[in-house]
């Protein structure tokens, strides 16, 4: 087909417009990389560790920085301003920062509802670089994109390396002695994996396994995967969430219950796990994993060992060299820093914070060895995203006890708590946990739930916290120089 001069002009104009847009897009990307860098911070947590409060307090304290002396750029006065902007991903729900901040700082403070899906927030920081670079470049804008997602979804990455048979064997062996699993284990033992699939049986098994996962999470266990079983969203009732671990039969023909469970497990990995990591995980630069270590210690040795195992699984997720499909997905990108933070440090007197940090560091060290991890820079620390207690010393039976006091979550009444003495040597906890002990032999560790305290913030102050500034320095401080 021949075009006249007008048609040729239109085509040439479209081509020119396309080239121009391409050049402008490339220049915008270069400009952003050089002058408005973006830090994508992934935030996730294991078993009620406080992701929503962490993000809310972090953003509030980056906007009003009087309580951030350990964040060097803030201490040196190089962060000139911080403000929220529309997030770059139009298809991801926005993290509801304003509502969550109102929940913890309002006249009747309460803990905000936890997020149950991926959400995102962009905080932009106007920063004056330090040293010679600052004199050359002047003030620049650094964008912090915070991606909030459930910890169970991160643990799902380990499923990509496991067949259904391996996952089922490992899961059944791991939960065999847990009281929370008794009902599901009876249901699984009564099923005939080699028998013909009957959909009501598959649905009942999946429901029973989901009930176990919910009970395990409530009991302080971390390995509550597959993650979408607890947070199904639009997938609720679909075949991709209708499977469960079953004992491996000697033989199972096509159409057997075991074969269908295997097919649905593979579909879950293909249709749920892989797209999540392609859309969100592959673009994360920094990662913080929040851990309720005190809750696990209170729950007992098995919960502590389960947490250590979960930490190893997470480190394995950040090891693309051993995951061919992940290496292909990341295409050379990698997470640069990973922080494991034990939350709720305000449930302990400051005299025990060092011990809690030492326990976290020991768990991270063992998890790193177990995962054969080499890659991102890692760290462990103890923090409180929002301090809900004050410290006091009380006398009991002639002894002085270092306690914390706050308003009880259940009743609102003030109460002092002495949670027990954490050991100086983390091995006192980790060894019996690794050996499968049923309970601690020489100690009991208590945990109370505290409500957020009423706050009276001065101008320029964010909410009170413990070491949130140190966490921020590790996670993003090098990018604010």
C-alpha cells in the first residue's frame, strides 16, 4: 500500500513522537537515578510483629526528626524536609498512613488494624549531601518507597525449590508434636491419598490445614505457609488454595487425591508465588524483617526454633545464586541490606535490651550458616517502633526488679510487668530449642499486651521509640550521604 505525502507525514510524525518519548523516558530514568534516587524498602514481619506500627512510626519520625539522633543525615541537619507524595505504582493500594497515625496518636490511642495485603507509600526527602559532593550537586530529592507485605508471603518463596512430596513430608514431620496440629493430623491420617479425588474431601482437608495454620500463628509459630491460606483475598475457595500436605502413598494414579493435591500445589507456586515476586519482591533494594522474639520465647523452645528456621528460609530467599528462577527474575539486581529487628523492646527494661539483641544476633548467625548465605549485608537489633511503657524498679520479696509499666491492652488498667531474666548467653535458649525441648527447664518468660500510651508531642517530634533511628541508619543512611 502506498501513502501520500500527508500519510507519510503522519507516519513520520508518529515515529518522531515515539522516538522523542523514548528519549525523554530514558533521560527521565537517568535523571532519577542521578538526581532523584529511589530506595525501595520492603517491610514484612513474622507472626504479629508490628509492621503497620513500624511503618507509621518510621514515616512520622522521618518527617519530624527530633527523636532520630542516630540517623546521621538527620543529626547533621542534612535532611531539610520530608513529605508524602503519590506512590509510583497505581495498581497497589496506598498504605493508610494518616489513619494509622491517628490511631496511635489520637485522644483514645489504640493499635491500628494490621494490613492484609501489599500496600505502598512514598516519602520524599530533600537532602543536602555531605562533604565535597554536597558543594558540587546541591540539594537533591531522595524517594523512599515503602512496600508493606505479609511475612508469610515471603516465606512462600522457599516453596519454589520444593516439590509437593518434599513439602508435604517436611511439613508433616515438623508439626507432628504440635498440639495445634492434632485435628489436622487426624484428618490427614484418615484420608486415602491413593484413592480417587472427591472434592468435598479435598476442601475439608484444606479447611482443616488452614485452621491449624491460624492456630499455629496465634501460638507464636512463624512457619505459617502457604501464606495465602491465612490471607486468601479474592482467591478464597479457589482450587489453588484447596490442598494440604498428605503422607506419600506407594503409588498414586492420575486422578488420585494425592495427585490432585500435587497439581494444585504446583499451581499455587506458578499462579500465586511467582507473580508476587515478579511484581514486588524483584524490585526491593532494602528489607526489614520484624520478629516478635519475646513472643516466641514466651511460647517456648519449639517456637524459638521455628523462628530460627524461618529466618534461615528468609535468608535463602535472598540468595538468588542458589535459586535459578529467582536469579533470572532479578537479572543482576539484589537486595543490598537486610535487617532482622526484634520488636516490642519496650516490654523489657533497658538493662535487658542487650541480651535480647544478642539472642537475635545469635539466631541470625545460625540462620545465615544454615542458609549458606552470602550476599546482602545483614544485621540484627532490638527495637520498639512505638514506646508504650515506662520503666520502674519495684521491690518484691526483698529483691529489686527492673520492670516496665503500661496500660494493659485488655482492660486499660495500669500494670507493671517483670517478664523474667533473659540469659546472658543466647545458647541457653537456642540449644534446648534446637534439641526439641518441650519447655524451658529453669525459667518462665511472661508477656503482657500493652495499649499505646497517650502522647503529647512537641513540635518537630515524632512518636517515642527505641532504636528506630538506628534501624533507619542501617537501612537507608548510606543513601542519604
